[in-house]
C-alpha cells in the first residue's frame, strides 16, 4: 500500500513539472504581421561616386505583404509585395537604415534570390558582400544568386506577370535543365565555395523585359579577384554547357544538312563530357570528348527519309559540327579572351596528374590560356519523331 502511495506521489510531482511546459507558447515566436519577410534582394552600385571615396552600395529588399501568406484572404490586392531601397557602405548598414522607415525587422528565412547588378559585380569584391548572408543564421545556402544586365532593382519590379518577381525569378533559375542557353543555377553556398577556393565560375545572367525577367547568357566571375569580368552570349553559354557535360533533360541544337542545306533540329536526351589531360614533358594539352544521344525533332529536307541511314549519318555529322563550333566559341571567350578556367580543366589535371598539377597550379589560369584544347563530338540519333526509329 505504501509503495502505491509513493508511486502516486511521484506521478503527481512529475505532472507538476510537465504540464506547465505544455501550456507555455514559443518564447521566440514572431508574428507574421510584425515581421518583414524578405523574398528577394537586389544589390546595385550607384553611379557618380567620387574617386577615392568610400564606396556605397544600394540595396533593394523585396518584402512579402502579410496577405500573401493568408489562405483566408478573399480578395487579391494588385501587388503582394513591397520594395524598399537603402544605401550604405556595407550590407549591415543598409539593413539598419531600413529600420528608420519600417517597423518590421527583416527576416531572411524565406529569401529566394539575390540579384547583383553588372556594375556592382564588376566594382565590388563579391566575397565581402555575401559574407553577411553566410554569417546570418536565418539565410540558407540554397538561395539562388544571379547577375543582371542592368540595374538589379529593375529585376525586382513587377511587369506584366502576376507573380511576385523574386518568386518568379527563383522558378526561372531552376529551368536550366530545360534549355542549353542557361548556365547551371548557382546557390549562395556554391558561390562561397568558388570564391573561397579562388576558382573562376559562371553565374546565370538576367535581363528585364516589358513582360518580365528573362534569363540571358552567363556572367563570368574571376576567382582570384572575386569580380565579374564579362558576359557570355547565349550561344557561348550553350558551348560551355557542352564542355561541362551537364545532363540537361532538354535542349535543342540546330544544324544544317550538308547535301541539301536544310535546317535540322536535334533534341538532346543525354549528354556527357570527359576532359583528358595530355602531358608530354613540360607541354600540357587537353582532349575533350563530348557524347550525346537524342532525337531528330525537325528537319527541312524534303522529300526527307528518316529511315535512310545515309541521311541520319549526315544529320549526326551536321549536329556534331554545330556542337563543336559552339564549344570552341565558349573556349575562345573564356580560355583565351578572359583567361579563366570555368569548365574544370585544372581540376581534372589535379585528379589525373597530381604531381604535374602541384607544379603548375600557381598562376594556373594564365598558363591554361595558352594550352591547346582539342574537341571531339559524337552524336547518336536514336529517334526520328513520327517518321521512324533507328534499327540496330
């Protein structure tokens, strides 16, 4: 009996400790109406700054309006976001300046995209700017980062689209697998790794059109300076994607059938690329082998015969020639003009020939700019739409 009473007393005492914990709310909870939910940030470098003066950066915060997150809202307002601009010498100073005009402190847990203007990316050490976001516990390393051809603030303005600009731009950055004209998406974490390792890379470029934002080509960032040095055109971006061998789920290559001069449309289904370093004494060169399988989606050769083996061979050769031409254009711009290695040639050399890499890694990109690179392309057309399928 006494044991039962003691057990009952222990249970009662335990409940006295547990129940208050269950009844208390979240001590650090912030009401959504009292928080500035940042969805996008644009970073610009204002013109007219005095020579030698401390540089000023301008920031545009795109905040979601509270009704955007309310499922019970019956009527839709014209805009579900508000943009606020600020200026200061550092990122944190910009954020403090916002507090003088808004009662809602910025919250970055839902931040989707950061847009650097071309001018800002050329003038500012990008490591210094992203340092604040990397240190902030609210921001995620998966945030997308892009570079605009004009002002970053213009990209965050709603045009004809009904979506919030930051959310729409985030969705666009994920479309790189559907088009060869877009470089791979870059996250804040990827960007930090490149800049920390002083390796050059390419970011998605974006431009503002009357109907909304459009991804356009790629911006080249030099790893040793952490600054942008130029843009790749859409065709050069296609060539870079072939060198990288990224497995795009879709993409079109236009070729010209040599006998008739007719246009061909090849749809990529699979693409791979291998980089092989060739070392002969002190001489280093590279051989790139590109392989792809896909579908002959369109041809303007009439009367055409997709079952004709000779026609398919010519179509494959024409497509391979076009791929090689675009890859060579990408190399001409990145390797020889900008003198950067954005396709991973040095990384491949370090894996295959570590002793050689140790000898040449200092000043690598300058050395690489003078190295020969040969390209081989193999195209395998396996399907021809409604007109036939290859038979083995």
